[in-house]
């Protein structure tokens, strides 16, 4: 797969390793079963949806209470994700990379 636009032969959920539909645009995204397990930073189940009928915007909602949330960050098992508007509508959860010790700069101490 030398061409970045070439469809991968197989693609897996980063959480549970189930097969997901291959995508050239979204190389890493969770499967539907794992998306249903998403929680906010307080452990409340959360879901995301488009704000407009034509598939624009991204809004979070606490599933147990129905309250809207401003945060687009969620957690599935030990992984962090950010919800975003998908190309042509819909929502996709994209993994948030964990900080690498080499890339984290320490503040100078005085």
C-alpha cells in the first residue's frame, strides 16, 4: 500500500481490534460497538451527533440525562478520542495521541 489513497486491505478498531470498514480518510477509528461504550471524563455515557440536518457541526449529549455537553472529548477503555464532523456528514471519533516523552518539553526551572 504505497499510495496513500489506496484503500487498506484490512482496518481494525484501535480499541477492540475488530474489523472496521476500510477508509482512506479515517485510517484509525473505533467500531460501532466501542463507540457505544464512550464516556465523558466523569464516566457518563456520551454520544455525538450533527447539529444541522445536512450533516454539519458536532454536538455531544450525555445519554443518561439527555443534557448537551460542550466537550467533544470521550474515552473508550483506556483510549481518548475527539468527536468531529465527518466528511459528507456524520460523526467520526478520532484518537487523541498520547504525549510522547520525547515530544513533551519540560518548562525551564528558574
